């Protein structure tokens, strides 16, 4: 069977990496060190509201985005976190783990002859640490640090298309909506990925030939906008 795409790129955190567990765990541990109890759902809801605004204020390294977001979230929850301690989130990021089916799915795609890439709102060094958790290598990496911009801006996709050339390209992300005019302008298809409870859906969908325009996968709206990173 001929693969329908030459290259598949992914958002990383929330699509390949279980960042809700990483974020919530880091907050609960740091709060406990200060003798504070925070609710996991409240942390994730506040994080989903705050982080996109921090990213869009102006470009800053992602580790600084994480620190500023952590400080604002903590204060919104009544936890008087000292800013110098707000770097706990960036410190924890290298330990955030992939979803259980991430590596098997990536291996299936690689075995099908499909090139792989990551387009992520992150710093190069942080992503390098995360990539230790994957069992395949990636042919294309585009980060916020490289383009000095955060998705949903177009810079990641513009750089990716320049590097990919005319190859058939699919971008898969937890937050992808049905195909939009912007996707057509970037000459890529988009696939939504439902997280966290699904079974083999990622690789099955991306390897199976599909009609154009590409229909999205069934998905749930998530608290942390998982596909954004």
C-alpha cells in the first residue's frame, strides 16, 4: 500500500507527550513544597487560559513562558509563589513522558516509509531533552526558538514548507480543527488526534489512504489545548 503522505509532522506536547500529566504533577509537587494544596483540574484549567496569552504578548524563550505562566497560574489559585521558584515547570519538562501509544505509532509510520517531523512551541534544548523519550529520529524539527514565534502563528508552517519543498505533507495535532483555508494556503492537510484515551488511532489513520480534504479524527476539547505545543 502506498502511503498517502511523504512526511507527517506533529505538535509535540499534548500530541506525542502527555503534558497534562507533566504540568499537573509539577504544580502539585512544587505547591506541596510550600505547604499548599492545589486542585489538578483547577491547575489545568488555569494553565489553558494563561499560557496562550503569555505566548502572544511578545516573543520570549519558552522556558520563560513556562515560568511566567506558572507564576500567574499559582497566584490565580491563591498560592503566593515567589517568581524565582517559578522555573520548576521548565525544570520538569524533560521528564514529561510520551503517551503509551506514541512510540509504537511513530515506529509504524517510519516502517511505512513516511518521514517524520516535529513543529513545537518550545526551545531547542528543551526539545532535545524530550526527544530522548522517542524510539525514532525525526527528519524535520521546527521550534519556536528557531522562528521566534509561537503557534497558532504561521511561522512554524512557513519554515516547514520551505524545508519540505513539494512533498505531500500532513500535520497532526490534538487541537487541529477541520481543514481550514489557512491549511490550504500552506499546502498541507491537517489531522486531529484525540487524547488521551484512544487505541492505535494515530498510526491507523495516517497510514490508511483518506479522501481529500482530509476529515479530522474524532476528538475531545481538552483543558490544556494540547495541540498547541
